[in-house]
């Protein structure tokens, strides 16, 4: 028997044997990863003539090339980049102005068990709204309507707890106008009529038509004396009034208008109801819920996106505002319920004319709000 190890010591011989083995088994050299073991041995057989024949045998154990991962160019992470981070500088927003949108306040009162007046507006929410106005120093403040509740002039059944509270409501609304002017001394302040402000107009027409549209003597350009602007002294605080619900509207710029609104849908779908009919973006009130939705459509100049949003309410959400879901006890006082209402305000940064705008929803939660990196608290909620 020959010494196989001597032959394999010759690299050319060994490589030839390995190549012959791979070819016989139809294995491509590129498919081999690492050679793990080589076995060398000989076998002895007899041929047909009975003579002994020696056979050199070899076994190779190797791993496939793909064991360590694919060799083809797979997706790789991006390159490592060293960055020198710098604090961003705030934009000056040249050419842009600011509008704060105040939703339904439902200013009104009822008498509690002690005979004291309790508000239906949420004074803590109004306080935070005034703080945000003062902080932003807006060019425009728009009240979407239903800022006065006026339950005594409504068509629904009213308990005695709400009787003789209209004067207190008028007084509070007048004070609100003064507070708005102090918080925003340079702003244009616009109050839209909602369906609750129209209660006074309709009541006078239905019950005292002769008094409708009466003015002080020789002042044809003044407000009628039985109107919200006159009773709440809008002229003293340079507050504009847009009457005529539901037709009243105010355009922030050519792409965004504010209305009180007539649509009410459940499950947060009021915004989509407006998007199905509106051609421009709209901010609305009336529903006392925070909503925000957008749609994009093809237009002559390309894709156009419009928005419909409701900032919510600044009224109490615990059943004190007379509503279809409200309840009263045997003395006519409101009972606590959970209305599906949410509080907040809207802030719009806009470019006058046919310019762009950016809407921000500012939600209120339990006497607190967070807006542009700052917390706002109602003083009475903090115990001050």
C-alpha cells in the first residue's frame, strides 16, 4: 500500500484531488465557505483477475458560503454622519398674523340651594383663554357665537332656578368684552352671533314686535337698544358684532372662514359633514366638541387641501348648561351629568389675503392647558 500522505503533501496533487472531488459532485468553488475537515484514507479491492488494487480516498467537510450571510449586496444602513447640533432660531414669521378663536361660552347663571348665582360658563376655562390671548398678543380675536346662553328667551322648558338671571349674564358678557380688550389692546375683536344670541332677537319679534329695532333718539347708526351689542357695550371696547345667524361669517383670509355653524353629527363626524360641502377651510362652533379633519382634492391648479375644525367650548361640561341631555332635581336645579363636550381654543397663524394659514388646537384639561412650550393654569384651580 502506498503512503497517501506523501502525495497529499504535494499541494498541486492535493488541490487536484480536491478539484476532482468537487467536479464529481457538481459543487461550485464559489459555494464553499470554510473547509472544516479533511479525511485521507485508502481502500483495497480485488479486480476481476483477483489482483489487489489500492484506491486513494479523500473526504472533505466544508461550510457553505451563505452560512455567514448572503454575499449579494443586501440593503445596508446609511453612512455614519457626524453632526454639530445647534439650537434652532425661532422664525420671525414675517408677513404673518395671529388669530385666537374662542368657542361657545354659554354665559349664564342659575341659583343654587343657597340662592346664590352659579355660572354656566367655565370661569377657569375663560381665564386660561384670556391668558393665551395675552401671551400671543394676537392681531385678531374671533368669538364664534353662543357666548351668551340666554335660557329665559329659549323655546325649551325652563326651571325656576334659571329665572331672573339675564341681567347677571349681560353684566358678565360686558365684563368679558373689557377683559378681551385689556388682554389684546391692539387686536381686532369680532363677535359672531350664534343661535343663542338670536334667542333675544326672536323673543322680541315674537312677544314685543313694536320694540324691535328701537334705538335711542336721533341715533340711526347706533345699535338697537334690545340687542346684544348695545346691552353689552360693544362700542365702549371696540368689539365688532356680526349678526344674522346662521348667515353670519368672518373671513380670516381668503382661504379660511369662521362661522357659528348649523351642523351636528355624532361620533366626531361633524367636521366631515362640513368637508363634504365646503370649498374652503372653515372653523365652526355650536357642537361644543373638539374636532379637526382635512381632505385633499384635485383642483384646477393642482391638489387642494381644506380643513374643518371646532375648538370645543368654554362652557361647563357637567350638565349645568340647559341642553337636551340636561336633568333637574325636584327644586329645578341642574343635576350633574357628563356631557360629551371638550374645552379648548384655536390659534391661527395666517398670511393676509390669498395666503396660507396654520391652525393649532389648544385643548383644556381640568383647568390646565399646554401651548407652545408653556403651561397655563386657572388661578382658582391652583388654589390661589
